[in-house]
RNA sequence: GGCGCUAUCGUCUAGGGGUUAGGACGUGAGAUUCUCAAUCUUAAAACCCGGGUUCGAUUCCCGGUAGCGCUACCA
C-alpha cells in the first residue's frame, strides 16, 4: 500500500471547506481560524472551498454570509472560493478510477429498498449497515445493467477484514475495524458525488498537505483513507480539532443564543477580540507568562500567528463561555485609541437614534470606553449625552442616601447658581461644586448624586463633570431646573415618600 | 444499540511520577473613587471512580462511568 505521507518539507496547503447550508457558525469559524493561523504561521496556502453538492440545502446567500463572516474576522484566503458544484466532472472521473481499480461497484438498490431494509434490520437484529447486496453482482452483469441505463450509485468496496487507521496530529493513532465501515456511496445515482468522494477528490486535486477540521470528522476519516489508497495518493496529515460546545455541554446550536459569527458582529463584539477568544478555545501557546508571571491570554494577530502550532491543540471539547468573550471584548475596547473607537461607535449610536458630531463623539468616547463591554453598550451608557429629552426617571432618586427632598432641592438650587457663572469645563465645575458642598455642609457623595441624577436621569453614569462639559451649560441647567420642580412636587404631594427616601 | 474520541476549579486552561496543583473568566470580600466602571488586594473553587505499575500516582497502563462524535444516495 502506498501509505506514504506527503513530503513534510512541502509548503503546507490547507483549506477551509464550509457547506453553505447555514451561516458561518462559531465552530466553523474556529476551524477556519486554525487553518488560517496554520497557513500564515508556516507561510502556506489557505484555500477556500465551498462544499455545495447538496443542492437542496445549499444557497448562494449562505455562501455570501460565510464569506462575510470570514472577512469580518479578517481571515483571508489565498485561493478560491472553489465551488464543488462546478467540479462535478472531477468527481465522476475519480469515482471511475476507483471503480477501475476494483475498489468500487455500482449499486442498484433504490433509496426505498435501503430504507426498508434498514427498518427491518432495526426491528430484528442489529447491523444497520448496507448489506453489500450489489457487491455480489458479477462485474459484467453490473456493467450491462449500467449500459442499459439502469440508475446506479457507486459504492466503495470496503475490505471485509482488517482495519484502517491513520495518524492524527492531535489524537495520535486512530484505528477502525473495516467490518465497522459500510460500503459507503461515492457517487449518487444522479451522478452527484457524496461528501466522502468530493472531499477526497478535491483534497487530492488541490494538493492539500494538512486537513484541519472538526473532530466530528474523525469517524469519516477511514472512509477517506481507503479512497486515498485506492487512488494511490499520498495521505495528508489529518488534524482534528475538538468541538465547541454550548454552556450546557451539548453541541453549540441556535438555542444557545448567538451562534453565527455575524450575530457577534451585531452584538458589538470587535473582530480581533473574537478571534483572540476563539483561538484560545482548544489551543494554547503553552503557558506563556507575562511580566507578572501570569499566563498570557491577550495576543495580537501577529503574535497568534507566530505562536500557533499543532502541538498546542487540545483533545477535549471546549465550552463556549460568553462571559469570557465579553471580557476579551472589553479588554480590546479599552485598548483602542479614542479616535479609532469613536469611529466604531458612530454607527452603533446612530443606529440607536443618537446622532453626534465627530467632535462630540471624540469627547464622549473616553468617558465610556471602560464602561462598555460591547460596542452596542455605548447606546445605553451614553444616551443621555445625546438625547434632547431624558428618559423618565424616579424623582425619588434625586434624594441623596442620607438626606431628604429639601436637601436635594437646596443642593440643586446651589448647583444651578454655581453652574450659571462658572467656566464650563470639568475642572472648574468640580472645583466650584466642591466648594459649594463645603458651604452647604455636605460631602461630595451626597452633593453630587442629585446632580448626577438630574443631569443624566440615572444613578450610575459616566464621570459627572466631564459629562456635563460635553452636554453644555444650557442643557445641564435646564435638566437641573426640571429636577428641582419635580422634587418640590414630590415633597408637597407625598411626604411619605421622603421618609422612604431616607431609609433606603 | 455499535464504533470512535475525550476526562485538572462552574468555564477556558498550565503542569506533570514526589508541586502549597499555577493562571484567566465568572463569583465573594476589601481598597480607591462623585456613582458606575476600570484598577489593585484578597477569598472560595479542580486532578471522574476503581484497580494495577511504582518507594511514590493527578500524571503511566487497564477497567468502569460520564460526555461528545459518527452511525444517510447530508456535509
């Protein structure tokens, strides 16, 4: 058997081969990422191949979605995209070669036959595998029937005895008893190849050296190894990467929430963060320490490429952790220069109906940069800085923890006076307001809380003085005046509420 | 059911025949602070179980268990 490996010194050629029956999901993205990292690390070639032989389920829209996802992640490919649907001749030729080698045969069983038999097998005994009925048809007879136009699929004649194994770069030697492998279909009766045939035909034709793909393909691999042998083709290195699971440890699927990479884009995840996070799911550079002796986790793309190696791929499945992703994302957002971040924030804000000048956005960005975990968070964190009219808030929030409505009114009144005269910069305001607090005999905390609520409509907000500076004097004064009125109303109508405010 | 693969804190993981089993996310507490966030300090938290091998196993081997995958004229 020519079981030889491809020359290890050859420049690596790898591929990402999605099936356009859905969007680019997280698992696919990770596979694409590993292929990309490997290609870039080794100076190899990444080929994009669209496995669209299932015409029923494939669509051009899905292809676009997948391409979009890859572009968003910055995963560039060097050749393709190639479409399997346009390479049908290659598959027919390949199937013919395998038939000629005596390793495949025509099968005349209809789908109905097969289903019927499977059903019976399930009810009675066990083996659900194809019973190789047509393999026993003499070659001349079979050829005659094919020549007569009888529809036939082509099946691979799997050895009855022995075993088929391969050396996986991450799992080591994996072996399957041939008796467990059924005579799988290569070419359907309509002349369309099955996955088993088209992958092998293409992987050989495209001269791939490493097959990096999900571990769900381990069980398919012996079927492919058998074909390589029948075709006398050297085996590539198989690299199966563990699967990504949802929080409940089942396969990641729609019910786990976002599972397409574009969904993460829409959530305001930045691609570099997503890529960093994803690269560490099932792979580690192996305990690289930072200057504090802690394991490093944040890596630039260049570092990821430099560090990537097959040895670091783990064997066990990994659970996708949204919290960790959010942390990575926040980490990247915080590290972004203000001008860059504000450009990314602009579309998010305008989509939320918050329009701002570039200048204002540049002023706001540093105030919210470390307060958002996703780009989208900006809309909720910063809305009060842009909006004309504050969202309704509870007037009781204007009352400081240890105080009453009367105090709040005094604070606000004083603030209005101060703000009317002071230079409207954050430093001047802070200084003046702190002095005012001293005059009123209140501490900074209780002093600023009513102002914050009055001005932002909420108890937790970005830094007060910087925010006010961005908003401008007029808006601030107006909002404070409005708050005073609400407080007076509150005090007059519901004295009970005051007590409540005191207690809480 | 059959076959295959896997198994370190809740999660991602480092490590490895002798360690106080390390880090990160998340969680708790504290510091700082105009609130929140960020930051810093700190706490709790793991080697699936059972047999071997060995002076010594979390680490090596076997079995069990569990999880995942495959089991189509889908990919």
